[in-house]
C-alpha cells in the first residue's frame, strides 16, 4: 500500500508539471519541464549470489521494492517556433543564448523573452520595466529602429538620411542551461550548476542570431502534453487500484480472525 501511495504522489507531481506546461503554452520564450523518476530502497530477502550449497549460488536472490519518487525536473531548452509580430522592438533568438536583464539592484536575470519596449527615457526594457544589459537607448526623435541579426542597433533620425549606430545587443551563453533556476516572469537565475554566463555577440561564438519583429513561442507541444496527462492519469488510477486491492486482501484476513 505504501509503495502504491508513493506512485500516486509521484504521478500527482507529474500532473502538476504537465498542468504548468500547458498553462504556459502561449508564454513567450517558455521552456517546458520534464520530470525524472527513480525507485526507492529495496528490501533484500535473499542476497543475489549467496551460496545455496557447497557448489551452488543463488542466481537471482529476492528483493522487494518500496515504491518510487520524483528525483528531479529538467528544463527542456529546445528552440521554440518564431512567431512574426511586426513589432520592431520584438526580438526572437534563433539558436543558443539568453538576454541579460538588469533588475536595478545589482542583480541580473536571464530570459528568452524578447518582448521589449521603450520606457520614458528611451531605454529598451522588458514588459515589467527592467532594462536590457548592456543598455540600449532609442532617441525620442528616431523615426525607426533596425536591429541586425548580429544585434547591431541602428536608428533613423528625423532630418537625416543616414542610420546612426546605437550599440549592440549581446546574448549570454551557459555551459549547462538546464542548471539555471527558473524564477517566474520568464526569468532564469545563475546557479553553480549552470556555470557563469559568457557574453557573446549574436551569430558569433556559438550564440544564436536575432530576428527583429519575431517572438519565440513556448516550446511546449499541447498534443504531447495531453498524451502525458492521459498516461499520468492512468498510472494514478492503477496505483489507486493497487491500494484498493491491498485493502480488500487485509479485509479478507481480518474476516478470518
């Protein structure tokens, strides 16, 4: 019964993870989660390889497991589809790398969400007002913004026929992106597992390139998640049935007393 109960708890966590994936199917730059499971301790009734006589050994032994548990979750940093938005400040990353976001208190976060806006000072910021790092400033008299695949930002100023360079947007790469800690608001935080971020110009040093006027969609597949949800539900039901059968067996024993 306890083994089946551990299976039910594991499947409940699995359903929670699937629900979060489905809920974020329209979240820009979202990366789906996947759970890993592992077996719990085994009770050894007969040791494998133990001697059964002077010339024979036990070929298999006898071990009984005690259930399962969720061992870890992993963010699947697979490329999401790039969706055309037409907004000149929307940026999609095709390939590896994260935008570096300045929280304004000396801390930084990293994101794949390239939905940027201009604040009152003309600085590029996230939808929550956090500045892009390194900062990019768009003059108030700019008639248009052009962002190249290498992150170069150029603007056309009223009364001028030439483009003016306003800096370059950089991406940050990690040795182990799956080791980043998700914190909500489409932000990731550096950990010892992820390693330190390495800044790189887009389309160089292994970093992806930028697509102006596009946003990266969530990499969650609704069809796959619905299949996983059905499997998790069936596994939960089977474990529940196991508890019911064990209870009926105990009831039969109690009736004999």
